C-alpha cells in the first residue's frame, strides 16, 4: 500500500512541472491547484513510513516561499511532523507560523500529550494564553488529557471553568474529555453532573461513565447506568458488555451476569474476543469453572488472552494440576506465553513449593526474553520466598532497574512469611523514604510484621496514619489491624476496631474468630462463628479452621463433630486446610483414630496436613509414628517447614529423646536453611529441661540471636520446679518479672519451688511482692462434657446449677477407675477427699 501511495506522490510531482523548473520560484496563479494538492498529500504523509516523502513536500513548499503566507499549508506540515513524532522539525515549523491562530498551538499541545509529556503540553497551553491567542474547542481535549495524566484535578477544574465561560461545556469532544477525567480520578459525582448536561451521548461517553463507576467500586450505579443505556437510543456494544461483565465477577451478581451473557448471545457478540474473555473471567471468579471450561471449548479461536484467562481461572479455583495441563496445552498450540501468562501460572507452582519446577520456568522466561514487568517480578519473588529461597528473591529485587510499590509489597509479604519481620520493616521504611505511597495491600502485608515483633507502639502509629488516609475502611486492612492488636496482647483494642467496622466480610470475621481462638478465648470464638452465620456471611475454609481450632482448645468434641458434619454437607471436607484443622481438633480432643482417618481420606495433602498428623502423634507420645510420617512426607516431595520441625522437636521432648531433638534442630537450620523462631528455642529449652539438662537449657537461651520472651523463660522456670534448681529458678523469675510482671503463674511457680526446699522466708517474700504489685492469683478452672454440653467450674464452686450432679458423676468415675487398679492424675479443681473418697 505504501509503495502505491509513494508512486502516486511521485507522479504528482512530475505532473506539476519538469525537474528544476523555474515555475516553483514564481507567484503564478496556476500554483493554487498544486498547493491544494500539497494539503491532501501532507494528510497522506502523516505516517512514519512516509515521512521522507512528507519532507520532500515541505521542501517544495519552502522553495515556493508559501509556508508563512499559507496558514493552512503550514499547519498541515506541522501536523505531519507531530503525528510522525518528529518534534525538532515540528518546533522549527511552529516558530515560522502565524501564532495568533489556535491551530499551531493545538497541534503542539496534542503532540506533547500523545508522547506523555504532559507538563510540556500544559506549558504550551499557558504560553498560548500568554501570547493572547484564544483557545478553541480543539484545544481543550488534549489539555484535559494532560491534566488527567498528571492526576491534577484542581487544574482540570480551572480549565473546566474556562470551558464553561466559552460555552463549550456541552461540546461532545470537550465534554467527553472532562467526563473521562473526572471518572478516572475518582470525582464520579462531577462526572455524573456533567454527563447529565450533555445533549448528545454516544456509546463512548456512556462507556466512559460506566467504566468510571466500575473503577470506583460503585456496583449499584454501574448496574443502573447499564440499564439506562439499554433503554436509551444508544445500544450497548462489546466495550459496554466487557465492562459490565467484569462487575458481575462475584457470587452476588452472577445471576445478573448470566442474564447479560444471554443478551450478548442475542446480539451476536459472544465470539467477540474482549467479551468472550471477560465472560471466561466472570465464571472463573464466581467459582463456576465448569461453565468457564465449556465456554473455552466452544470458542472457535483462542488467543493469548483466552489462554491466560483459563489458566488463571484454574489457579483461582485451586485446580493447580489442571492449570499446569492448560499451560502445556497452550505451548502445544504454539501460543507464545507472555508475562501475564507466567504471572497467572506461577502461583500453581508456588502452591506445591516446587523450587526445581520454579527454576525451570524462570529459566524459560530468561531464554525466551519474556519481559519482566512488575507483576511477573512479584510472582517470581513470591515463588522463591514460598520455596524458602530468600537469596534468589533478593537477587530479583536487586536486578530490577526500577522498583515500584508492587515489588516492594511482594518483598514485604515474603519476609513476613519467612519470619524476617525486621527485613520487612526495613523495606517498608525504604519505600516511605522513596516517596512511594503505600496502598491497602501494602499495609495489610506489613501489619503482620508489627504483630510478629510485638511492636505495639509502632503499630498504633501506623494505625493512626491509616485512619488519616481513610484506608481503615477497607475490610482486609481492618482485619490486619485487629490481628495486629490481638497478637500484641490487646484483644480489647482488636474488639474495638472490629465493632467500628462498617462493612465486615468473611476476612474480617475470620480475623476476629482466629484472634479470640489464639488468645485464650475459645468460647468467644465459637460465639463469633455462630454470629457470623446468623448475619448471613458465608463460611469459608478459614472460618471452619478457626472454629475447629477453638473446639480443640476447649476441648469440645461435640462442637467439633457438628462442624465436621457441616463440612461434609457443604463440601468443605475436600478442603486441605479445613481437613488439617479437623485432624488437629480430633487429636487434641483425644480421638487420634478419627484424626488418622481424616488424614487417610484426604485426596490432596500439603505441608499443613502433614504437619497436623505429625504433631498429633507427637503430642500423644508416639514419636516413632511421627518420624515415620515425616519420612513419608519427604518421599512425597513435600518440603518441611518451621511448623513441621516444631512438632518433631516437641515430640522428641515428650519422649525424652534429647539427641534426636538436637539432630532435627540442626537439620532445620543447617540443611533446610529455616531460621529458628522463638517457639523452636522454647521447644529446645523444654527438651533439655525435661531431661534434667538445665545448664544446656540455660546455654540455649543465652545463644539465641534475639531476646527470649516470657514463654522461653517460663519453660525454664517450669523445668527448675521439676528438678528443684533454685538458683536457676531465681534467674529465670527475675527475667519473667521484668517481661510479664502481672502474670501470677510465675510468682506461684517460684513460690512453690522455694516451698519444696523448705525456704519459707522466700515464700513469704514472693507473696508480699505479689501484694505490693497488685498481682492476684487467677483461679484455675476445669470443664466437663455432660450430654454434649460443656460445664465450666472452679475449685470448690457450688454456684453451678448442676454442680451436685457433676460431683456425683466424678465420684462414680473415680471409684470405677480405682476398682480397676488405675490411679488417675486429676487435673481438676477438686480433690478426691472433697468427693468423699
């Protein structure tokens, strides 16, 4: 085509006059037609491929001396250079034109806006005003676009005021530009006010307004706008349907989405690529993957976007193996994957923590020159962190020429996942110094680091900043705040934040239920679980897991069985994490056989399910079975994590296998490169303490790379009580009284250690210290299940309405046990003498 146009231009030149003719140097009236032809030729030359011919025309015009005299011709030359991106030539041409007219200014402003040089575009606009040239309706669309590019709404409103004064507010081009600016920058009310004033509304304007509501998360007005458009003279097109189908990607609007799907079919747009791909995404996100697969199989032609959609759909719905198969089918179909493909597919590799496969894919990306955009970088960083290759994640970060908020957020999440909270905080500080503005995802990622460091003061400061920016209204940010306060020991503040939340989704409820469960309030957690269901919020695997954990902590086997029944009815039994929580619940309630059955019936097992069953056997004193399961786990190709080793070291402690415990601790830190956490050191102290190796326990505490918490010192103090080491008990209690001065348990434990050796003076001293500090002994309580109902009571508690019946049952139970020759160890607030036996 270009060759044909060039030939036409060449014939035109030769038909005007012979080469080197003096005709070009005269002012003959016969030249009017040649210059008119030049205008049409310059319009054709507004393309990079024809710039050479355009320059030839410009040269002929200059030789003819008409550039400055003919404003139309000069403007066309300027337009040609602007549209071809030749700004040096455009600038030289601009200064030779009549600048009292708006056209030259308009082309320069438009050119700078096209190239993304928004500041220069606005600078020329203000120079135009300063020169005294009045703008016209063609000036404002690129000026408004430049304001939008700089996110400068205040300046856009000033431009809008000038537009209104000039009577151009309802011009279809100027008005549409303003509506788009307001809609894209969150000023949706301003956009709607101007939209309603427009006398003519084409499909572009309707779609701009509709897209504005979608971007602002206003589902209600999005649907209303779509219905209004359907009833107007302007009918929805493929862009409209694609936009609306993206809104329907939730379970609440899936019915409306299927109705739109029917409308799309009736309009014959179901095979339109953007519409079909959005339909695919809608069904995938609404957990209707079977419908998405049917749609995919019916499509006569699939492009890269379609394959990306079906791979992402399988990953989102947890079908990781199927996602891998789709990826292989895509390669077989000779569709070249791009960065979006890998960013969608890599989570399936991450799910199985397969470092080898991850490295193979990374190698493929490098060999085939797939561009590493921020999303692919983040996916690779996430992969390496979840495979515990922190060094490789660091390399990807340092190899990046530019680091943006998405990559920083991925690094923060990775560090938190690996227990490297200090590093996560450093990245957060760095991005603040780099003037990056953290978004809600960044804040939700960094708050667990504050919780992990128990940095309550810093957490409160960040919470204050979040309130100022208004991001506390986001559900997942509010959930992270409640979790932070709960893990810092301030469950009261967590409750306050939870109650003040306007909207509470499943994530918010799950966070609060988990917080109560983990902070010694399992009854409150179960009550919240019931309340969540009553308020109409759907349970998910996290809700189920948290509730089962609370049942395990009570323990309340009958509640756990009820939830197990609900899981079977609601198809939650196939969920790995819920199944793992079920194993833990049955094990802690003493039903190890049920726990093993649940484990054996699980179809897919990850490290969480293996950890649950390993810990279950370890807690029941069956170390050999735990170790057998550990080796089976390794044979299945699943890498152990810090929880796996925590369960094994704890089991070694209960079995008195000190050497095995030391071996697995070293295996974790040296071979698997998993940094030991506070709980691992507490387990090692317990391991040595149970075996009577108190000096080794004390040395372990002194060798810790961070300050030991009250749990570690408390473990040592308990071991000192068992083995009667008063000197070491004094050292441990001194640290405990500094770390947790209001915990009565530590005072009582030290008092009992001194009482055991007959040091009554020290006993009185400790009791006096408790009174002086206002520490009150918290009474112990126990519970018993009768007819599937849990009854709780304290020592000598006669206030319970069924206390007489409970004591009678306990008495009969003890008598029966004694007749069988079994002397039980009572962990109850009653003594056999109290029961009269």
